[in-house]
C-alpha cells in the first residue's frame, strides 16, 4: 500500500506520459474519469496544473512545483521500503561467535543483551576457546565471527577490526608490585609466575621475550585457562603474564591490576574481530559486526585500525 494519495500518483503518470489518454490506457481507467480527477485536483489547489494542447498536456509552472514534490515523496517512500525490508530481514537471524575466555564475561553479556534488545528473534551461539581452535572453526565455517588475540595473518582470514592490548603482568592489588606504572621483565622473575600454555597465542611472545632477556627460570604453573591464572594470583605471591585485555570484568577482576612491562621486550598483543575471507556477511551477521565493533571501541585499549 502506498502512503502517497492515488490522485498524486495519477497526476505523476499523466505528467510522465504527457497525455491523459495514454495515462488512462496505462492505468486501465477511462480518459474521462482520469480527466475528472485532474480537474478536481486543480480545483483543490485553485491553480491550473496542465496546459491542454492539441496532442496532449504540458505542466504549468504550478504543475512543475507539484510534480517535483510528488516525485520526492515517491523516492522517500522507496527508501523507506528498503529500510523496512532490511529491518524485516533483521527480525530473524542466527549468528555464531567465537570468543576468548577473557571475553566470556561482561563482553559476552553486553553483546547478548544488545542483540536481545534490538533484534528479539535473533538466536546466538557463543563458543569459548583459544585462538588456534577458534580460527580453525572460522575456517571450517563452524563460526560466523570471532574475537580473539594474535590471529595469524592468513589469506583466508579477514580481520574486520583490530585493537592493540598492551602486554605485561597481572597481579593482585596486595602484591608487592601493585601500584607500579611499569615493571622491568628482569624484576618480574623475582616472583613466582604462571604462564599460559601454547594453545594461547601470547605464550610464544612471552617465551621470545624471556629468551631475549637471557632469563632462565621455571614457571610455577602452565595452564590454558586465563580464568584459573587470575584466580591463583589472588594468593598475593604469584604474577601472571597476561595482557590488559584480560581484565575486562569489573566485578570479577576487582582485586587485580595490570602492570605494563617496561621497555619493548614484549610486544603488544592484537585483539581482532575476524571472519572467513570467502564468507559473505548476512544482514544478521553484519548487524552483529557493528555491535562488536562498538564494544571493541569501548575497551580500555587503544584502537590500531577499524
């Protein structure tokens, strides 16, 4: 159903064809009935809208003003239809997202709440794992999107957004290092420490930094769970080599703090929003991409690219 009056549409058709007879044939109405509608329209406006010519009609100055408005209304209505169709397409949809463990709290909850608030009939799968496993699932089309650290550059992985997370250590607020603006790597090894295992991409960066510093030491624990690492450093003795992005849950991480490493031995980590390069994004997935990008912009880590 058109929101534009039938009279306006008839008027536009006569103006387009320059003939009441031709417009009547096209609209499957009688010429006399169409002419009456035009005369009534002219009477309503109190102005002649067409000049009657031997072989048709021509718009008057008043008619030119009116036809410009009618065609603008039609164009606006078409744009509205497109937007409504897009919105209708977003009412239903399913998106699968992979997240690192550190994102499975406030980040995941905010994403879920935003989707529920805007797109009530969306369904969402969230898979939690390490970068290697998440990346594999993206490549196998088991996930539509993923947010993870230190994604390797590959031709079949498309990075939709990247932010940098400073590298350093996480300690309890009662630890002797707490409150420092930064700490040298050489000083970190004076304390028992916990390392991520090789399923977490940061481990290679950490080993490289420790090797470059000439440090020979053994960690107290190696684990694939950043959550466990953070729980264990609550003993006020241990430290954990983790980036700033691992302290994203304000309540859960309230007793912890991040301390950047001094110098450049340990490079910043990259948090990336990724998809498979060959995968076209559905309207539902594109909507979720926008929500995730907005969340990444709000993280306490500086954007590298967007």
